[in-house]
């Protein structure tokens, strides 16, 4: 068989996928059986893909009057220690214990035989996410400032959580976190790339030479930005939930601030390919410097080495994205409308990281 039908994303039964060149992402009868097992909704289901993620896959599932979200990793084979949906669900369950704003986990499936990879089901939340356009609810100067203040204040809240009460004290090894980050991504870079990118080694060596001492340990989100923060749709800007905890671990909290500010669109700075929320170039939102200053005031942490953490964030992103580009070139991501742009984007990200080293 050839053509799109051989790579259907969703099938009613696994028998329908016989002869497919790629396994389906959703097998509806298996999803229904799993939902039945956990008492989630009744009757037939409908689905649609949601979210802007290029990595894990998220679906809105509707069943009768019940709406839930199913989140799973991409098709296997998966790189080691990535796309761990059981781990992601575990951190959200811990955060829920201490009242942190996260979606409630309804059920977790660790058995890869059901959909090909582990997955979990969580509550559906009706909120707004700020990406390239300002939501109508934030369309005043005061609301824009309030949204960016809430973004920072929520990060301060997460970095101040009682990890013991959340049951997350064993969720990672904070000692040596920065050292391991540089070492791990230095090794990973040599494995995922099939082209010459000399700035990977250059920036990596600088990061190792200039590595700061961590001031304290905290739960690090790993991808904290406006695109992973859902706001309530009405009233003054307030955070409803923080999403996408796949990369969470215990480590240096300034890693989150470095990533947030390195990927934040600032009207005073040149555009970069890693700016993930272009709406914040509009007047009213806090600038990168104001974000950092508010965070420092809320945590009491010294942010004088913030440039190092920003360079780390961009350097790591270049390695992640180069892995996607390499898989796309090898034909492992058919239909991907994003990966071809990485031929130019990855070197540009590395150039921006190099600028921060100066």
C-alpha cells in the first residue's frame, strides 16, 4: 500500500493498521477500553489534536458529556530518557498535592502495548494560552503587564514549593545538575548530528569553563514559557495551569529563568528563531530585563550570571532541534512541516548562544 492512507494517525481498531508503514497514534477501541476501565465517560468518542508541541502528542477526547485530554509520546523508537509520560504524570500528581496550578491526572497507562507508548489522561481545562497573538482578555496595557507578572510570579511559586510535601524529593539529583547538563548535551550533540556545526563544541566548552555554582535546588520545569502556561479566560490575568512537565527534574532554578528569558520576545532585541511568543513584542508586556528583575525580587537569587543560563538554554535547544532535523533527513518524520526549517534555524540558534558567551 502507498499513499496517506498507509500512515493514518487514528484508526478504529489495530486491525485497520495492518500494512501501515507507520503505527497509528490513537487506536480508538483501545482508548475506549482504557477509559471504561477507569470510569471516564460513556459511549463513543470523538477526538482532535490540540497544542503546538513538536514532540509529544496531545488530544482532546470527548465522550458523551465528558471532555478529557490524552497525552502520549511520538511514535517509537524513542531516544532514551525522553517522552516519559509516566514520569510527567507523576510530577503533576505531586504538584497537585500541594495545590500548585496543574491539570488533574485521571489515569496513567504504563503499558506500551495499548498505544505503542505509555500515555496518560488528564482533565480538560478551558483557558487561554498566549503565543503569537494577544488573547482578547489581555488586550489592554494593564492586562498585558498583569499576564507577564503572573508568568514570573508562578515560576517563583514553583521554585519555592515544599518538595517533601509534594513527594518529589527523589525526583532528580540536584547536586551536579549544571555539570551533568553540559556533559550530557555535549555527548548527545555528537550522536544526533550528521553535519559540521563547530559552534556546538565552542559554546559547550565555554559553558563548562564558566559554569557557575548553583545557589539552591528546586523543581525545574525545563520548558517554562507563555506557551506552556494556561490563563483563566476571564478577569484579571491569573494562571489556571502550567502544562508540559516532560523535562521536569530537581536542579538549578535559574535554568528555567534562563530559558524563559532566552526565548521571550522583547521589542528592544533583534528577532531570533528561538522567540516562542512573539505577542510580547507589543507594548505593555514586561521586557526580558523586567522579568528577570521581578524573579530575583521574588526569590532572592543572584541573577548576575543569567547570560550563562541563557546560553545554556539556546545551546541545549540547538541539540534537541538538530536531532529532529537529522531524523527528518533520514525519513523518520514524514509529513513534518517544521523540520526542514532547522537546516538554517539550528546554526542561527548557535550563533545567538555564541553572542551570549561574549
